[in-house]
C-alpha cells in the first residue's frame, strides 16, 4: 500500500482510496478533483519534500505532505493495485 506522499517526481499512479473517513480535508481534496480512480503524475517536490506538485486532468496542484499522506494510490499508468 502506497500513499501519494511516498511517490517520486515522474511517478504515475491512480487514486485508490482515502485513508480518512469524512473531514473538511477529504471534502477539499474531492472538490479539487482528487477522486478515487483519478490518474495523476507527480511533477516535482520542493527541496525539503513539501509541497508536492501533481498533474491531475491537465491541471497542476500543489499539495502539502500531510494532505498527500491521506491518499492511497495504485502505482503505474494502468493503476494496478498490488
């Protein structure tokens, strides 16, 4: 099981689930388009690892490490969960 905060620049993955049930953070991430099944690519990380820039549906988003840590992901272009 991986989370978005563990990925490196250039990695492609698919969001599989949220690690939190219901919270304002979860609602915010869903509103930004980070829904289960959504494919994304990690573009870059700041030198100290926070924030993380990802491309989702032709849009770049910057996420804090704490925000990225609540997103469970499946690695690879096909998004196959292992």
